[in-house]
């Protein structure tokens, strides 16, 4: 009996591993749909220095929760999806009037300055993050964007670039709802 089980064990293990891979390749599964532990929680305590070379203040938790809805975007000059989302975020901040704060993640200051000079700088404040800030916010990569209510609580978190239809379907309705 035990010998039969030992003979079937590799076959059973194969089916378990194959099932896991098939689940991962399923077209119905959205790899972006990772739940955020930060939604409906206050922002973490942080105090990030300004990006050297930019004449802009750094960014700290004390800048939040002053009765104003804001967006916080983690970005980096080396991030290709950040480049793709940048014009959308710039337009969104300009159209809605919602302040956009940036956290420059693990980037060389001179590269960040050049990137913002090339693409434009929509950020009201930018903090330079060596990595610890991203950990505190629960960021798994860049770009990631958060929407905070006037009390400084995280109400929305999106991993990946914020582009076209996502802005219309999720971001703008969230901003409108929080500003009422």
C-alpha cells in the first residue's frame, strides 16, 4: 500500500504544479489585481527630503490630512511605464485641480531632474525615497498611485500606470466622490 502511494506521489505532485501554472496563465486572471493592505488606513509616517537639483520642497506625512484630497505617485526616471503615464497624470492634475505629490523612488537625482525637465513637472512636492518610504506605503514597484481623502486616509491604490480608460472609469469618479 505504501509503495503504491510512493509511486503515485510524483504524479500527484506533477498535477498540483501543472494546476498552479495553468491558474497563473488563465486569461481571466488579472495579475494587476493585488489587494492593497493600505486602503482605508491612514498614511504611514514619513519625512522625505527634496530631490537634489529641484527647487521644490520634499514631502512628508505632515503635508497630508489638511482637508484636501490629494494624489500621491511613486515614480522613477528609469521606469518605462512611469514615462507612459506621466502625460496622463499631468493632464489629470491640471483638469481636476487635485494636487499631485511625487515620491521619486530609488533614482539618481540628476536623472530625476532631467526626466522632469524633459516631460514637465506636475508635482506640488517631491520626496526622494531611497526605498524605505515605498516599504512603508506597501509599494511593490513603480509606478503606483494613491488617492487620499482630506483626513490623510488612503482611499484608492493602483499598481501600474494610470492611463486613459482607467482614469475615466476609476480615478475621476473616486476624486469626485471624495471632493463632495
